[in-house]
């Protein structure tokens, strides 16, 4: 299948937050030039100029790059890809370092969607998350982006922060809604192995929010965001009609996609490849003419089908049996009928005959429900 979506990983940050397990280097801006040169080399394997519908720059923090480096980044990528009519061009940004000059670079490149890593409007939670911005920086970034015509904005929020209470989370939701973004992502904080937060929790230095509080916080998001016309369309994502993230929807639909940069994963012709996570290894391999790929995982027909169930159940619309079978040539019920019946009997899954989807109760325990289908 021909891909219509591209992801580019930009691995630079001012500081690695304690909960972050993404591929990045902090305090190594001396590598930006080598990164851009290596990315240019990696993109040379793209034949001709490919037309795409969605382009997403994630990280790391793409807007951490100085304006001239950011401009060169966009030039390198857009020399290989042509944005189709009605495209979505997204960039992740940190409110702390989003200058007016950087916003100008985004607008001039054709960026039409920005995902702001707001995380919280509460100073105590921001400090706990080791974020380097204030609530006022979020508001200023939104104002600057809109002034440059970038109105399709998403605010990323995190709940379940150690020490955070329900009232503080409600206030963060309220202040996010007050800014009238057309999209909000609300994630429960996770403690990933290898992160500073994981180590601190293991040593008893950090206490994870209890399940009852996290459940209450998720419930607040599922109630108050839709009340502001931000309809839940995925486990962690809410949007005004027509402002759903098309790039992420591509992932959840199981479409093929290309990806570039350290740690970037692609799915082409049923084969998943992941580039080396080490920024240094990725750069060195490309400099020496070697492949940047670190892992290759050819998916079996059944493995691909089960992955489609995994991503499909994340969407509130669920899985359409007819579409599933047309894409996999497998029957959803033959593959997972027992699990469907069991989760339906528990009230965690709804089966309409044409679709299966998580119930509201099922969303609270989505990970355990979905895991049964893998």
C-alpha cells in the first residue's frame, strides 16, 4: 500500500522531564547540525517527490531548534514531500521556548496545526513534572499562534501528577477550555521503566496517584471536555467536529506510514521498522552509509489483524466488522469471538452487530480489555 502520512522525529530538548521515555538528547544543541545532515541523508532514499496528506513533527521538542535550524529542517523534509490539497501539517511545541520568530517560521513553512505541551495550568503540578514554563506562557503561545493564522491548536494535558488533587485537575481543565482550543489531549501520567520518575517511585521518593483518584480525574475529562463541544473520539483525545488529529487517526486506522529520525517507527507493506533509538548511533550509521534501521518486524496476517483490534478499540467509534474484514481478510468473530463475548458480558465492550467498541466503563480499564485481544 502507498503511504500518505509521514512522521519526523526531532530529538532535542532543553531538559529531559522525569516522566519522559522518548528518544531525545537534552543539552546537546551541538548535535543539531549533524542531526539535520543525517536526516537529509536518510531522506535521500525517498524516490522522487511523494504527495502526502499528513505530516507530523514530534520529539523531543521540534520548536527547541533555533529558527534557522527549524527552517532548514522544514526545507529538507518538504524537498521530498508535497503536501496534498487539504493537508494537515502538525508540529509539537513547548510553550517555554515558542518565540515570535519561531512562530513566523512555522507559519511560513505551511504548518497548520500545533500541539502545545501545556500539561497543566497549576504551578505546583508543572514543577512536579519538571516543566520549564508557566501557565502564562501557554496563554501567550496560543495568542501568538492565532495571530499568525495557526488556529488548529491542541493542548496536551496530564492528570495523575503526584500531589495533584481533583480540584486542581478541574481547574486545569477549566483554564484549557477557556482558551477555546479545538483539540485537547488528556493523558494519565505513566511511570515508564528507565525514567527518573520510575526510579524515584522504586526508592519511595515519589508516590503515584491512587487508582480511585485517577479514575475520578479521567471521569472529569470525559464529562467536562465534551460539555465544551470537545467530543471524545479516542481514549485520550477530544476535539471539536472536524478538528480530530488526522495523522493520529491514520495510526488508529492501521494505515501505512513513513517515518524518519532517531527512534522513528514506520509501517510499510505489513513490515514495521524502527530506527536506532540512540541519536548518536542513528547519526553515525547514516554518516557511514549504513541503514538507520535498528529493528525489523514483519507482521503475520493474524498479527496485523490483532494490531488493528488494538488500535481500533482506542477510538470511541470502535471497530467496524465490515471494514476490518475487508482489510485483513479475516473474520473478527473467528479471530476474537470469545474475547468479545467475555468483555461484553462484563459490560466493558458494546457489540452492536456491525461494530464493537469500549463502553464508558470499559474506557477506565482500556489497557486490560485491549490486552486480551493481543
